[in-house]
C-alpha cells in the first residue's frame, strides 16, 4: 500500500515490519533498529550480504551520543559542528559504536553509521521511533536507488508492508558518508554535501577514500565502495570523446547504430540544444549538478524499463570541473556504467563483445 500516513508507518515499524520511507536523498527500506528479526528481513529483502552495514536514522542529534563510544572531545566537537550545518540533511557520519549496538546493524564492524534525514514525513516517523530505524536504499542489492514510490513498488513492492509516499526525492543521490572513527575525517562516499563544505566547517583538509587508496597503494575493505553498484540492467557506458559536442556525438551514434535498423539507444547528457532522433533518444538532464542529480536515477529507471539496446552518458569536462558537487554524480555514473568507451571503439564494433 502507498499513502502518506505517518502513524500507520510508525505502527508497522514497531510491529517489526518493513516500511519504505522517503528521504531527501533516496527512499529507504526501514526497520526498527531495536529489532534484530526486522533488521534480518532488510538484508533478505534486498538480497544484501550480512556483512554490509546499515545506516541508523535518528530524529535528533541529542540521540547520537548513546550510539557512540570513546568519542574524543575533538570528535564530539566535529559532530556538533557538522550537525549544526548539515542536519537534517544528506550527510552520514561514522563513529566508534557503543558496546550495546547490534552487530546485525554494523555488519560486525566496531563502527556505526548515523544520519538525520531531511524529509518532514520521515522526521515525523523517526520522532515516534526513539530507538531509531535502519534504512538502506530501498532497491535490490547493486541496483538503482529509488527516488519515487513507484520505483520501490516495482522492485520491492511485495516485500514491504507499506510505502510512505513522500513524493520525489529532492536531492536524488545517496548521502555523503564521512568516517569520523579514524585519526582524520575521511569521505567514504561523495554526496551533495561536498568535500569543500565539510573542510570549511571543520576548518581542516578532508581526505576522500579514493585519494587514500592511491596514497597507501593498498586495498582497504571499504563498505559502500563496491565497483558495480547503482546499475541498470541495460548495458550502460560513459563516452569519453571530450573534443565532440553533443550534437556531433548524436550524429555519430546515429550512423553507427542505424546500420542495424532495430537498434535503439539513449544518451544522457547536459547540452540543452541537442535533439533526439529515431535511433538515439537524447535526455538532457541539466548543466547544474543539483538538478542533474535529482533526475539521474529516475531517468535510469525509466530507460531501463524502456528495454533499449544500450545506454550512454556524456558529461562535458568543462562543465563538471567547475563545481565540486559534480563529484558525487561522476562517482555514481562510474559505478552504474560498465566502462568508458570512445566513438572509435564503437565504430570498430567493440560493443558486440559485451
Ligand atoms: O542517502 C542515504 O544514505 C540512503 C538513505 C535511505 O538514507 N541510505 C543509503 O544506505 O544509501 P545504503 O545502505 O544503501 O548505503 C549505505 C552505505 C553502505 O554502502 C554501507 O556499506 C555504508 O554505508 N556503511 C554503513 N555503515 C558503515 C560503517 N560502519 N562503516 C563503513 N561504511 C558503512
Ligand atoms: Mg544503496
């Protein structure tokens, strides 16, 4: 069932049922954080490995201190500063967990991820749930996150007791994950709260996991950093030819794919002028990162449903290098696509091997 009753959603959660909840980032698959059987159902419904930890969603920053352990004065100050600037909002922080926090939530790790989401319906539900709710994105493991109730209905409709309808998610990409459990704060997953914004609030440089990996030259087992994630079923590629404009690119794709009359492909970009034709459906999302991010998952859901032969995306480096909010869009596109490919490779039939 899909309506917008906060009371019904809270009552079902208290009974140990799964409820899809709207947040500003994506829809979450919520369960009462104090009920291990309900948490186990989240993993089963998503088909997610048990060692992949969940984010705990709370209503109020005052609740966070119970969840943490051995928090230094500096970490407490960081949490307060971040909460003041970004909560409720698209930021998740990771801290050392208190002993009582169930390893069902943390995947056996000694840390716990916490966030206060910014959606009025879900904040109202969370106020009724003093022990918090766990909520991964409400999609099957590895698939595209939902930004509308319909997306949840399509993938997990039969697995949830209720979908709380909060409309379309305003941010559209998952929260930034910031690890505060180590020596220095590190971004594990980029999101719309950017590295620069966090650095400005904490008044210190902030590392990202990618940079750390390069510096240490070692593979850290990093939850949330799987290679393939957020992926459509239709083969999806990033086009690399930065010297082309979108209209030229569409013309070239048309020549390549119209050789096979039945081929239907789509291109996602941000050029406003370029046009679709009978072979290439063109989706101009936006040249603004906050608008692009709001639309990207919805577009991928729609295109996947259309059962085209291939999906492509093309982002202009001149545009994306201007604003650090593009970092999270690029991160998700990198994970959603199979590979980067050039027009030259397409001409030589590289896709036939996919
Ligand atoms: O925007 C969001 O964060 C959404 C909405 C529903 O709040 N939730 C979300 O949850 O994206 P999920 O489970 O799809 O992604 C959370 C990521 C996972 O990749 C998980 O591995 C990582 O956070 N994570 C959770 N706890 C962690 C921990 N203790 N240490 C490191 N990573 C953790
Ligand atoms: Mg997810």
